[in-house]
C-alpha cells in the first residue's frame, strides 16, 4: 500500500486505531487497558489536529477512565 497519498493527520488516526486494535486482541485485562489508553491518546491528538470535537471529547473522557481502571487492575494483580 502506497502511503504517499495519505495525509499525515490521517496517520495519527490510523495509529490510534491500530493501538486500540492491538489492545482488544490481548487476552488479559492490563494489556487490553493499556491499548485503550494508547488509543485514547492517539485519538485525542487526531481530534485536536483534524479538528473533530466529538472524537476529542469522547477520548478525553475515556482516557482517565481507562487509566484509572488500568491502575486498579495493576494493584489488584500485585496483591
């Protein structure tokens, strides 16, 4: 696939989607949540650059939730 015709901003969105897919493919919860956090970060940047207000708002709300749930699972698995 030739990438020279793809705007660089779209590559940011593809990165966010790719990281999210990677996370959803994981079999355990911590890597799944880390993929969600990474995808949220990628889509926040995408939402800022495009600009896409719905994308920005959704992933800005999901980032702290996914971060908190990741922290909870990490603490649960340590004990």
